[in-house]
């Protein structure tokens, strides 16, 4: 299968999420066609994005005129207008855009998008809320779920790990998690090895099943 990572991308909806995504894609060297139905928004971003147009994404002829069917990948970043989000996604499916990423504002909205043909559904507000909740409720410095049941957590080492090589702690056997990286004060993150000796004040990145990294972070 050919690598499609550098293919141009259509971004539809230029609110905070869509505009940030489009600008970051441009920064990474990806050509972007950005579409929004608000002239002031389009005008504000003109010159910063490869191509940008004012158009109604629920009008299939408007999408055809902009050449959307020629794109392999599209992102529907429409926010609170659920009807426009669903209709735009269905039109992209009809236009045979193969890789469709769609923003959802709820799990129910996301399920509908999946049913009509979205390849990927993202819930940025939900994901950020979940991330912050883990940080607020425990001893985590940061939290990123990388799958439904697997996460990376930034935290401090518990007392029982300090001053001993990681290989001698039985960490994975006892807690089911792995320390993958460590940052000592004033230094950069480095990969952790069985010979790594943690100290008070270090910051560690721990990987493992969500329930287990949550329990591990409570040891701090």
C-alpha cells in the first residue's frame, strides 16, 4: 500500500479546532484546502493556508467545484452544528473521499458519523476533559490515552523505586507497568533501562493498561 501521509488534506470548518489543525498541517509541509462558510474567518486565515475558500460544505456542487473529490483525505472539523457535520460527512462519502476524519461533540454524534462512513472519529473536548480529570484527581503530571485501555502517564517515582536500579524493582511483575523514560532535574528526558536508578525529584513516563497506571500513580 502506498504511503499517503504527504497527500493534501481538505479541512472543513475553521473554528478553533479546525484552524489549529489546518495551520499545523501547513507547518508540517502538508498542502491544505480549508473551507468555511464564514467570510470573516476565511479572510482572517488567508495567506496562512495553502488554499482557502468560503463555501457551504453541505452543498455537494460547491464541494465538486473546489475539487474535493480529488482528495484522498478530509477532516470535518465542524463544531456545534451537528446537522452540518453529519451532512458534510455523508457528502464526502458520496464523493468517494477515502479517508474521512470527523470531529464529534458527543459519543452519540460520533456513532452517527461512524455509521454514515467516517473513517475516524475524534472527540477533542471529551479527550481533553478525560486527560485533565486524571491530572486533577491523582498524582499525575500528564496523561495520554493511546488506546481504549492503554495510557502514558507522566508522574514522579514512588519511594520504593528511588535509589535502586529499575531492573531490580520487579516493577512490571508487581504493578504491570513499565517506566519508559526519565528526566532528572535540569536534564532532558532519556530512555529508561534496567540499570537506570531513579532519584527524588525525577520525572518519569510510565506506560501500561489504564487501570494499572492509575493505581501506580497513586503510590507517589
